[in-house]
């Protein structure tokens, strides 16, 4: 009787295994249920005012902090000059080494000192902003050539008297009353006095007498 129960139990276990393994359809790997996603990697955002350029690039202005390495005195007799010669291949930076170690009095064996990587930058080097470019001077445009003829020189001012005509005035200044002479006086004063004809001059008008080419 007990063997029959064991057999039935084994059959039930086998049936359950078949159902679980072969009948039940597990979620596919591509299923949204089974897919495991990861958030995008966190990228540190620049702080306000922080540049996103390469940090190794020098700023346009500000202070470049000095950098140092440590040197341990290993033998007696070392001096600032000998240390400068060892690190910089010249002894002329001894003062810079001393300046970088203001509290070091004796260079005894075992003492640690600071050696600046740049002996010209011991306390911070100030970078001046580049000078502002001055705008190029603006050249004044050249005066365009004038096509108008040069105005003749005035040789006299004549106030018209009662009864005077242009012919008599031209003869007085040019020695002749030829039409070309008095017409020259008329044309020279026409617009200024608003003359409509050579006979339109009136007593009291001031005529400008131009110099004529011979």
C-alpha cells in the first residue's frame, strides 16, 4: 500500500515538472517584462561659471598656481646651488629654491624641501589679460574732384549809382564796354542779386567785379 502511494507521488511530481518546464512559457528575453535597462551614466555638469574647455589650457587672465616636488637631503654638503644644478642644470635658480622654502635654515640630511617645477613660478604667476585691440583709424574720405570751374577772384565791389548801366561799369574796370565784359559782371551777380536781365540793376546794388582772363 505504501509503495503505491510513493508511486503516485512520483507521478504527480513528474507531471508538475513537465507542466512547469514545458508547458509554462517563461517571458522572453526581449520581453519588456524581462528586459533590464540601466540609466545613462551620470555626467558631472559644469558648475555655473565653470569652463568646459580643457583644464590644461591657460586662462586668459588670473593666477597660475605653483607646483612643487619633494626632495630629501641625502648627503651632507648639499646647497641651494647644487640642488638647482641637479634639477635645472644650472645653479642660477638657487634663490628660487630658497624662496620656495622660507622656513628652511639648514640643509641637513633627512630634511625635505620643496622644489618648484617652474623656478620662475614660486609664489604664483599673474597672467595679465591680453590688451584690447584698438580699432583701426578711419580715414576721412577724400574730397571728390569738383567739376565746377574755379570761381574767379573779385577785384572790386561797385555800388550802382543812379543812371549807371552795366556797359559803363564794365568800361570803368575793364577799359571797354564790350558785351562779353558787362555780361561777365551780370552772370557773376545774377543769382546773388536775383537779376532777370543786364538792365535790371538798380541804384544801391553792390556788384562784385570778377577778374577776367585776358
